[in-house]
DNA sequence: CGCCCCGTTGACCTCCCTCAAATTAGGTGG
DNA sequence: CCACCTAATTTGAGGGAGGTCAACGGGGCG
């Protein structure tokens, strides 16, 4: 919404030139023509941590690509108990296609960069190019796999294993070197309260388990948010694979 | 595999005539030509309760439609802890497209009727008719919604609420009249052990919670497997919506 | 009849939650 | 740079929901 000059430049989609979504995201499935058409109605946005992106029960008329930061998807019971049901990182697609109402709440967990475009445009393009729908199916299947993996964590793991699993998940998504190196280093994108909501635990239990991991030398914590893992396999051993 | 005469009749897909999958399932997206082509390589099968349909880590070369019965999708930790991550009812599509390995185990929870066809055939048709891929996307999105709903149950509900939620889920999927009537009546498709694996509880806790619901007059249980719910809203009130 | 599987019930214990207080981090104004 | 304030996090003490272990009941089947 705010950087209008980007929209002006859209004659050639400068907007998209350096964009990650074109390589690993949804936009890679678009023809140059379509990309141009989409970029005309797109706008890059900066959202600050804590802001609500998609309200529960709210009508959705825009979709977005996550370009940076972390988005949390939450569900809430009527008495206020909350569960995070998914985290989205760049270059994930944000939005529930083919339904005007979402039963889910999306909120910026960190400062977030988005590229949004009207729902109608993308749904029209989906009819034109099957490749786009295919890519969307691929992402949805990936999210389904992740959701089911997390169901095991929620249903069958101990608090200690849950926290270790969470740290592994974040390390793999935030620190790009975590795949190759034996260690990792990253800022936690979630508060302790968010972590608790993600793991189905309380803040206190999360804190105690982190303390224990630190006391055992598996992780180091700096300024409450920054985590250093010297030996990833020691962390994996505690995640109850 | 067994009823070969069905395959013979496939000049006109008699096999498909009365099939639910043609109306509410995947096959509804196929042209008559495609349906004919698919039916030539399809076979209806009866699987008995307990049989494994898709092994963990196993290569998948067939997909199926569930025509009857209930299939459970499970994941297992290395030490044997198990979690059911999904239940499939008719006319769900069974199989994980675009990946030759499944990280999931599929098992017949009850006696199951399937219609299977080669993976290659359906993937070719998917390229030809975008409608098929669209339907698959729709089902995948539905499964993702269900998985996320269940994550709330696993992460944030009490044992009592979990069991009530499970009974509601089954009533809605097994007893077609449960939507309209105020009551429901159905056979549980899962053993107590399966229910426990679905809810992230132990057998004993499931049993105790069922006993409690019965003692409170919310449900009646006959022969351990048959459940009668006189007043669905009383059950809903205990499911922690 | 006896065996086996499934489900129920009871007694006990443990892990995690609850409640409360202390400590730290971060931001703001002097 | 420091004092102050607020929110976030940690730590502690105690209790309860659900797990563990063990015994018992009942239906199906050889």
C-alpha cells in the first residue's frame, strides 16, 4: 500500500525482479505476461510484529506472498485457549483459496514483508495456467505434510521433545546454513507465549525446558531471543524422532 | 484385483455406474473418455480391517478411492509411539501425489472397499484435464483444514473434550442423518487403542472418559462399539468448541 | 471349557499446569 | 548515562489431570 513508486515501475515488473517468490514461490509459475498483469495490481507491504493479517471469520479479498519474516496461523477456542496451527516463511503463499471466509487467524509473528494482490486476479490466472494451480497444490501438500508431522509432536511427544522439535524447525527454516553445517545460529521469531501456543504447553514449561537445554549445554541463549546450537545432532537426539 | 469380471465390463464403465466417487469424489472431474480409460485399469477391492494399505517408506504406484469403510493414516516415532494423523471416509482419495515415497502409513481401520488405479494413469490425466487437479487441490485443502482443526484438539483440549470431539467427528462422518436430526447412532470405526492414538491419550483415559459420558447420560454404548447420542448439542457442549 | 483379545476399573505416581514472586530486558524521559 | 517503568522471562512451590501398572470382566472361537 505504501510504496507507490513500485507500482508505477510496473510497466516492466521491476517489483518482481529481485523477488524470491519468482524463484521458489508461486510467481514462478506465471508467464511474463501474467507476471506483468499481476504486478500492476500488486503492492509490497511492511507489516510490523503483532499486526493481524487475516482475521478469523473475516472476508478475504487479497492473497499475499510472504517475502520476509514469519507469519503465524492461529485458531482459538471460545474460552480463549489458542493454538498455532502453522508458521509461514518466505516465499510461502498466504491465503485460503476458493473460500471467502477463513476459519483461521493470521498474524505477523515478526516484522513481515508481504506482496499482496487481489484474490480475483490470481483466481483468474489459475484458470488460465494450470501450472499455477499445480504449484498451489504442491504448496498445500507440503503444508499438509507439515501439519501432520506437527500432530505427532502435539499428540505424542513430551514437553522436552516438543521444545527440541521446535528449535529444529526454526533452525531449518531461518538459518540457511543449518542444512550443511553441524551447528546453527538464529533469532527466535516467536515469544515464549507463542512458542507455548505452538507446542500446546504453558509459557512456564517452555521456559523451563529451554533452561534445561541450556544447562545441559545443548544450546546457548543470548538476550532471550538469540539461540546458538553448536551441535545439531545433540538437539535432534532430544527431539524424539 | 479379485473381481475380474468388472474389468471386462469396462467397455461401458459399469464399474463406475453406481460409484459414489463419480458424484462426490475425484472421478467426477473426468470426461466420459477419461473415465473409460481409467476404469480399464481400475479394480475394486475389499480389504479387511487391520490390513496395511500403504507402508511407511514404501514406494507407491497405485492410488485409490475409498468407497466404503474407514482408513486411518498413522505416523510412528522410532520408539513406537503412534499418532493417527487423519481418517479417510468414502469418497476420499487415498494417496500422496507427486512423491514416490510416503512418510505416512495407511491402514484399514474397518473393512474397507477401495477402487485402485495406477499412479501413472491418473497423473497423466491430471496433465490433460485441469479440472482433476483442481478437485485434488480442493480435497487437499479440506484435509489441511481438518488437520489444523485437529491440531487444536491435540494441543489445547482436555481428555474429556478430546473424546467428545472424536464422537462428534465420527457421528458427522458415519451417520448421515446426524446433520439434520438432533441425535445420532453409529458404530465406532476404531478400537479404543486407535481412538487413543487419534487423540494423543492412553486407552485407559479414553475408556474412563467414555464411561463418564455414559454415566452422565450424554451417550449410550451397546456392545462396546455402538454409540447412541440422543442429544447432539449436549455432546457439542462438552467438546470445547 | 479354556484361551485370547478387548475393554473397564482401581491405585498410585509423574509430568505438566497453576499460582505467585523474583529477575531481566527494553523503552522512555530526564 | 542513569533512573524508572513496563512487559517478558525465569524460577519456585504445590496440586491435579492424565499416565502407568495391575487386576478383572466379557465376548468370540477353537
